[in-house]
């Protein structure tokens, strides 16, 4: 009887919301009321979040107003990932990180955050490359200006995302990291997002962001020595740091040295690696080998193919 009462309320509010949406009079207060009623009647997080998602995709402002809990935000992130709505996923994990405050994120939450922002920033990096490739000297002046203006918009979006991640790292993630895994993971992440900034930085900013990326990677490499030689986080760090040297520092020799050392050290430790890490480690080792093949066979002037990173 109690569950029937729950769904009666849900049905009433669903009808109400569909009417308001049809007549374009939807507002945040209505959504907050629905969430709070579902919360009062103690429906579990999956049902609460599913109910909300069935009615409307949520802006950050009302998610904050509704008072979503940590469990709800993780549910949202998982659903958003399945729907390939990575901006929503990143928003949920950003709020989750802020909500957790001084707590260290668990492995699952840490990976959700990383996957979300990697996809969000990856879409902008790809867009920037495509638009940059369209800028040709022989373009008509009007088209050239339009293309450059659009690329400037891509750069702003990419900068905003990277700075948002770097702020989360500075304010929450790095200070609260306790385990060596987390410390390496977040320092690597810091190096990655400064590297993304370096890819699109103007002459006045490039030296600063390159130095910041290098500093973060080097600090991560020091801590990573405490991890197993074939640990996926350690290997992922070596992979991305080698890409940094190849693409940002234009130092193919150092890039190859890093990749070769990481691959060789991992090979000696694969036999005693934990089973749950084996698949991830071998995948990253394959990326290291692919990059080495690319870097040692392609002439320097060929910049068509991008190195793989983690």
C-alpha cells in the first residue's frame, strides 16, 4: 500500500510536469518539489534519479537547489555515461567532489570523474584540431575570419574545462589524496590538463603551462616509484608523460626513452601483478609499443597521426 502511495504521487507529478513542459511553463521549483517528495517517501537513489531523468535533463543550478546527495550524484553520473552525455556526467561528478569536501574519492568515483572530463575535453580537442586543419592561406578573407573566430570559441571552451578540472584538483582532489595511487593519479591528471592547455596556448601563455605540466608529471613520476612496475596508473603516467615530451616538448628521444623504460620494467613484473589490474596494464603496454613504433618509423615532419595517451 505504501509503495502504491509513492507511485501515486509520482504519477501526479509526472502528469503535472508534462503539462508544464507542453505549455512551456516549466521551472526549477517544480523539479525540486518532485525530487524532495520522492526523497521524503524514502525511495532509493536509483528510483529517485530515474524519475527525475524521465521528466527532464537537469541543469546544475536546480541540482544544487534540490539537495541531491552523494549517492544520487554517482547514479546520475553512471546514467549519463551510459547515455553518452558526458557534460552531464562531468557536472554530476564535479558536484560530488565538492560535496565530499575533505574526503578522498574512492576508486569508482575517481574513475567516473576522470572518464567524464576526458570525454568532455576530448570532444573539444578534436573539434579544435578539425577547425585548425580548415585554416588555409588560400581561404577567402571572410571565410578565414569566420573559421578563426570559431576556433577561438573552441579554445575558450577547452580552457574553461581544463581550468575547472585544475581547480578541482587544487581545492579538493590533490590535498585529500592519501594513497600513493590517488596521489599519482591526480598529479598525472594535473599534468594532462596543463598539457591540453599547452596544445592551444598562445605564445604568451605556452611557456607557463608547459612548465606547470612538466612539474606535475615529474612529481607524479617520483611518487609512482612506490607503485608496482606494471601498475596501470604508473604505466598510464609513463604513457602520457612520453606523449608530453614528443608532442609538447618536441623531444622524441626522451619520449622514446620513457616509453621503452616503462615497457621493459612492466614486462618484468607482469607475472606477479594482481589479476584485476592485468587487463588494464597490458592495454597500456600495447599503447606504449604502438607509440614507439609510430615515433621510430614516421619522419618528424609527419604530424598526421596523434600519439595514443591514457
